[in-house]
């Protein structure tokens, strides 16, 4: 995760998919809800294998409560995938 002093930005990770510098996910902060958008095949596979089947979706994004996004982003990074911040 990228850090600015003592603050770690939960919307950005420093991992990367094997063989690419393109992100696997875009993470959008909408206050109490984050939208986690898979944009690579590895991202879609990660969601299918790590998040519950009854997850809330918005289009192809997963809606994640702000209290849970940190653990999900850590898991994504630990698996070597890359997340970039997105937004409006």
C-alpha cells in the first residue's frame, strides 16, 4: 500500500499482476461505500474466488462497506494484484 507519512491510502496498492503494469482493479471511494471494479481477467477471477456469492454489485463493480475495504485491498495486494484509485 502506498503511504504518506503515517497514513496508508486504502484506495491504492503497490502490487502488480504478473507481467503487466496495468491495474487489476479500480477502487472508487464514495464515502461510506467503495466500488471495487475488476478490470483484468485476474481481477475478475480474484473476486469470484475470494468474495461471497451474495456480494452486492453495481454493474461489474462490487459495493464494499468502508469498514471492510481495507482487508479486501490487503488481500488483493498480498495476492500480487494491483489496485489504482478511481473516481469521478
